C-alpha cells in the first residue's frame, strides 16, 4: 500500500476524532483533485506527510493550540494551493507555531520571549538553508514566521483585553494606542520597502521590519497575560 498523508484535507476539516486511529490516506483511493495531485507528486506527497506530522504533534496544552488548529483548517479549506512553494511555507509556519505554542505556554510567567528566540532562529536557519539561502526561500520562510507572529500577537492582544475588560478608561487608551501602533507599523515598514523598491531585497526589508514590530509587541503583552 502506498500510504500518504494526502488525506489531511479530510482530517482537518472534520477533526481528528472522526478518522479514528488513521491519519494517513491511501493514494489508491484518492478521489479529489487535490488528493490526486498530491499523490502524483513525490515532493508534494513528502511535504504533505511532514505537514501532517508537525500538525498532529502540536501540544494540546500549548498556549496557541486552538488558534493554530483553526488556522490550519482554514488553510486547507480556503487558502492552500497545490504547489511546493505553498506547502513548504505552511510547513515552516507550523514549525514556528509549534515552538511558540510550547515555549510561551508557562502560565507562571517564567517563560519570556527571549527564551524562545534561539530556537526560532534555528528553525529559520533550517528553513532557509534547504535551498541555499536564496532570496525566494528567505522571503518564504520570513513570511511564514510573520504569519505566526500575527497569530500570536492577536492572541496576546485579545487576552489582554479580556483580562482588563472591567477597566474602561485603560481599555479606551489601549485600543487607541493599538490603532496608532498598527498605523505606525504599516507606515514604518512601507517607507523602508519604498526606499528599496528597486532592489530584490525589498520584501525582506519589509518583512524584517514587520517581524521586529510584532516581536516587540508580543514581548510587551505576553508577561501581562501570564500573571
């Protein structure tokens, strides 16, 4: 039997419990266009299997588990394109997400962003070196990282709002500051992108700018939310 995890579509849409013990898909029984395409491409098939492996290894006790599950299901249902670039990008997203899911889960407040940085750097380096640090692969890895940062930032912002929902004055100021932060972040990174618009690294310039702002905000909010 040629077993592949191309059935990830069904697994993610209907949940792990509905498929019993099996997390694989028999390519001899592939029926959808996506399943047939994945099974017919050795690279996509291997990537699909690795995506599923990381997905199913996500810690259910992690801080961002529910959000990562939701994001993955939406990717499969609405966003996924059947090509190696998108699959590699998604694999990087899950690896970054899996690490932060466990690294920042400590509710005692003993885990800080700095404790997660080295492994994030390792994941990024592994992602890029697979294809010799080309601009294309660097952009792909960075965009996957930024998507995870947005997920984490949204979680931490929502958590802060829920913790402080009885303090109307502070909430009003927080929301105003958040709007300003979003405007500033976009403007700050956009002018840098514009400055390098004729160069091949413009995407990286914008991406590193965005990741820096998101990391700073997470570093600020996370300690407040684990007290």
